[in-house]
């Protein structure tokens, strides 16, 4: 991991929420940090190019918009990459991870409605040839305030 | 003003802010241009979505792996149904827990009903934090398992509708390298 400048650290830790709803939000952020607007924009662009940040945008609560679920499949190791490729082809899949477990492929599906969601799960089952565990959210016990990064 | 009530407009707006704002001086004006409306309507639309409580947060979305948090453990717990709410709130209070959700069991294949996500600098750190939860929340008799992530095959913001040809620019901008 490379070293992050003080400005980068503050941007990454203090602006995971509260994006200003103003015409020039990056200028507002710059004012809070005591730097130029162009410096904020250039820094964010660089962090995005490096893959440190995914985007400046909104994170929605599950199931507030459309229908979503966490799904899992148990796939033999030799077929895992091929199965992951099939799953990735669905536009409704936005996260897809390998995890250490008998159920080794975990993915999040978000669709316009419940019917489309179930169709996607059925299509994935049929294409991959393995049953899918459908684990929709029932209750949320956490208010996501972003992640507190500990700089060492 | 009809447009403000238009659900198609709101769906398009939700998709764009979910995929990410453009990194330009006036991002909301750029979004307005894309949607064929005014900047005021974009800002009002986002405020309306926020007022409904649909957003968790709106800002910089970081990739934990690139920030040195290499270990990601999904810790799953088999909690008696009558204790789920109490235990869920206990686990959800810690800053190193980034998600805490109740999900259904799928017996006999899957018997865990509470899911919590822990990001740590290495596996030992995640395991230690799970043990801390066991101690603090009184879960000594509860079975749990840590599913560490290995390869990431895909990670991006959600899309809420099927892709249409006119969306291709917005869609492309949303796709970033795997974290």
C-alpha cells in the first residue's frame, strides 16, 4: 500500500458521506480542507484511476429501490471461474466474490422488481447448473456511516 | 414541474448517482444535461430521495483492499430467532463492522441467520475482532463461521433497471476495475 498524503487521508475519511448538494460541491469540500477546488478534483481523479475509490456517489439501502438479494452457490474449484463469468454477465449482479466455504461464490443481485430478481436467479441456476441460495435481507441492524480508516 | 413527479426521471437519477457523479466542477449540472432537465431539478430530486431515507450515504465510496484492508470476513452466526434483534444491535454497534443483516435460513443447506462484515488489515485481525464480538455480545454458545473473501470477480454500484442503448455512456462510466 502506498503512503497517502494528509489531504488524501482527510478526503477518504471525512467525505464518505455528506456530499454537498450545491452547484460546486468540490469547491465546498476544498474550502473545508483549505485547498483549491482543482486540487480536490485532481486528487479524486487520481485516487479513482488508482482504484482506491470506486466512485463519488450514492449508496442505497437494500430493497428501498428495486428488489435485491445476496445469493450463494457451491461450485467445484475447477469450474469456479467459468461460473463467475456467467454470473458477471448479468447486468443485475453488482458484487461477485469468491469466499472460503463450501458455498464459495457469493454475489449480490439487484433487479427492478421481485419478479425480475427471481428470473435472474433461475437463469443463473440453469446456466451454471448449481442451485442458488437466495438470502434476501430481513432486518438491518447497522447504520452505515462509512468506514473509519485507521492510518498507521 | 411535471417532470419532478415523473418516476422514470427518478429512476434514471437514482441510477446515475448510484453509478457515480462525474468528477467535474459542476457535477449536478452535468447530470442535468444528461437527463435533459435543470440542475435545480436534479438537486431537488436527490433531496427528495434522501428525505425518504433511501440512501445510506452519499460521498466517496472507497475500496478497502486498496487501502490496506486486505482481509474481508463475512462472519455468519446461527442465532436463536428470539435473540436475533438483541444480538444484531450488539454486533452492529462496533465501528469495524460494516454490515449487520438478518437473512433467512435455508435448511438443511444453510443454517446461519445473521450476517456481519468485518474488514481488517489481515486475517488475524478479522478473527480477533470476531472473538471480541463473541466476548462482548455473549455468544460463546453460538455457532459462527468466518467466510474470508478470496477473488473479487465484480464490484460496482447497483443498476436498477435493464440496460438500454441510450444508457451506454452512463453504464460505461460506472464500470471500474475490480477491487
